C-alpha cells in the first residue's frame, strides 16, 4: 500500500513538472533586445530621447538551449547531395509566438521613428552564398540592428519528391537550411521563409513537367489559378518549406507582379460562366477577381492549416478599391508588404492607398532596398540612393503611424535583390553591398542619418583609422562609397577589386569610343577597306596595350575573391557577364589593329566597294546607273 501511494505521488509530481516546463517554454518574448536600456550597444544605436512604449524581454535561455541541443542532434554528417534532399525532413523547433501589437519606437517630440521589426532580405535564387559566409554575416546584421531575416530561397530550396526537379543542382541541402535557422536563433534573429505561389514562378513553370500549368503557354511566369494541379503543387511547396521551418511565425507567399491573369482557356471560361450567371451576386468578375480568390485560398491554407501568418507583396492590391478588398476578406488572412525602392515613396503609394490598407488590414509591413533596385545589370551599389529610400520610408511610416489612419506597421524590410527575376542576370552581389546594408540598418535602428549613425556604421564595418565615411556629405561626394574597400569587413577586398573593374571598364569604353569614333585611322571605313596609316594605328594602340594583361590579371583575382563567397557556378557567371565581354571588346580592337597594319602597299584611290559589299553598294561605287534611286527624285 505504501509503495503504491509513493509511486502515485511521484507520477503526479512528474506530470506537474512537465506542465510547468511546457508553460514556461511557450512564454511570449520580445525580439527587440537591442532596444533595452541594459544593452550596451543600444546607447550608440538609439538616442536617449527615444522613450515611446515598447516591451522588451530576454529570450528564454532554457528554450534556446533546448533548440540548440536539438539542432545539434539532427545534423548528420552527410554530403550536400540530391539524395539527402529526398529524405523526409526532421522537425526541429517549436513555433514562436507572434506579438499581437508591434509598436514602433517614436521619439518624445515625434521626429524619429524606429520600426519594431527590422528585417534583412536575402535573395538566394540562382546564386547561393556559401554557408560559411552567411554564418559570418548573421552576427554582424544583428549587431547593426536587424531582428529578422526574410529568406527567399527560390530554386535554392531542397525540394523533394514530386518537386525534386524544382531545386537547382547546386541548391542547399536540408542540413544547410537547418543550420541557417540554428545560426539565426543563436543571434536572436527570426527567420521568415518566402515561397512564390502565383507570379514569379519561372523556376517551376520553366520545366517540361510543369509547363501545362502556365497561364500563358509561352510565358513561364504566372501559374494558372484555376487548375487543380496548380493548387496541388502550391500546397506541396508550402508544406515542404514549412516542414523545414517549423518555428516560422510568418510565411511570405509572394504574389507580386502577376502580369498574366484570366488569359488561359480555363480561366477565361470560368470568368465567362460567372459573368453570364443570372444568380451571380459577386458583381463583374475579371482577372482581378481571380487574383483575390487565389491569394485568399493560399493565405487561408497557410493561416488555418499551418497556423502561420501569410505575407504578400502589395503591388497587385494598390489599384483595387477598398470595398472590393473588404468583400474579398483578404484582410482576415494576410498581411501586405508595401514595397517602394525609390526616394519618393508617395509617388507610388498615395494617401488613398494608405487609407484603404488601414481599413482592410490589421497589420502591414513596409519594404525598402539596400541593393538590387536601380538597374538589372548594375554591379556597384548606389549607397546614397538607398539611404534616401530608407529615410523616406521612416518618414512615411512615422507620418502614417501618427495620423488618424488605422495603420499598424509590423516593421521595415530591407530587400536585397540578386536578380530581377529567375531569368535575369546577376545585379549587385551581397558581399560588395555590405556597406550599404549595415549603414541602412543602423539608420533605421536609430531613426536618422546623423553623425552618430555614420560613426556606428564606420565602427561595425571596421573602418577604424580611415577618414569618416558614410556621412551625408561623403555620400554626396561618392554615392558608391568606393573608399569602403579600405575597411576590414568581409567583402571589402572584393569591393576593392570591383573598384578596379569599374576603372578598367571605363578605360575600355573610353578608349574604344575615342579610337573608333573620334580618331581618323580606325573608323569603320578604314577597317572595311583595310586602308590606314600603320604608324597612326600603332600610336593609337599604345594607350590600350596594357589592357589585355590587366584584364586577365583582374579576372584571376576576381575569381579567387568571389570564390570565398560563392560556388564556382556563380563565380563563372559573374566573370562571363562582366570581365569576358571587356576582354572580347579589347581583343576585337587588337585584331582590327593587326588587320590595318599587315599591309605594306595600298591601292590608288578611289578605293571601290569593300569586300563582301552588297551588289547595290558595288554598283554605286562602280558608277552604275542609279537614276531610279528615290533620293534622286527629291527636289534640288
């Protein structure tokens, strides 16, 4: 009897202890530790005058240790292989608790605004940074003020099963994805995965096995929302992404730039049936209706079935009247992310749009840019313009928050695009954009671009001993901030090589223009007739004789430096896109010079038609009859 009672008491104690620990594990904690008064870094990042209400707390150390221990157990020593991607994923973390209210920090006088969440967007499509570099990057962005990472994998995600071929051959493995989350957690960074579910689905629809799901057969961009198989594919993509992000509180489902809507036979018939139905009470149906229905379906699945809050890009919503948005009930299931990457935010999002969003959505996000916004083929970051964009967003968010509107901003996302879409070439690379990223993070964390913000960015980028960089005056003088290559952040050496490339590129373009367009001895006429002065040609070529060797050396140095951050495929793509075209142009110039100087005798004038000229041109040069030429009929 005594033994039985003892065992029963022990059992009750065990259940009670488990219940207590479970409750303790699910406590809501703030992700804004850097804003607390006890944080030594916060004294630099945020002036003492910022006194608005915001609740801060420390992460639950027991929960963090449990997650780290679990993550350490689930990471087997296997190769980053296709075979590993086919394995059923193992679960890791528990889902975090989302704050119902995310108030920003606003100064007492209302002049400064600091977003609650400050999110760094990593665009991985087609150019995956090495894991070692990302591991090194996360502590730096956290110290600069980031609270979360928006991870856009695209074809770099390790899909499996029926989606296996969506992944690029150099995609991350499941182990890589789990490591990224582990390192983010160690740096108190939330991970928000992004998976496209409507537009920008080129990485799926380009494949033969999915081409029948295109809205327009020749355009592999937008998926048809009316096919059952489309929904099956989208569900499976969401399931797989979230299975490797079990702790995700938000999922970005894309839905931007859906340029093809209601054009396939199925969608067209669906709209025709709805619009000719006498019992249709939903009004006129068009492509906009299909968009709202599809987004609502996807978002409802994410929110209700996965218990995750979906986010969408907002551009497709801007021209939709508020009453249609309200009738769609989209505001009940999704949070829009309003993106504008230029300095004049109000030009693209006017007061009526803000009012509509305030009426429909309980929370919204804003999105600026730190790279990848001012040119599809740009290779150097215009830091000044990105600072202007982020400062403009701080002002708009401050203004709208203090206005009578019902807007509630979750935070500001600094986007950093690697390509404009799946088929586009690379634009600015992440390592050479670090000075822009860190400076802009510091600015939105302090609420202004003042001397203290510039000084803090200067320190974080290890620019000690250099002249003061990143001030408004310096940005006006040098928008790209090439001098940052003298700093010691990871990527500064690559930035220095990019500066050399920029100078060599300018030299090649200037020389070619001068020799072929201004000089009188290597024009198209000279080349076609092989008629020029060898001495003049040699004199012209003296100014560019060093370029072939200089470009070859630069190519070797760039390949080595890029290899520290990217795999060989990305390195080769960048070189093919930038260095090799210069080598080809210089090589072509050298060939023309050789052709012009190989002659030792020349014909008497007139020279006649060049070799390979058209019969018409030959007739003109030979003095043939051209009386029927329309130009001869013009009045004299």
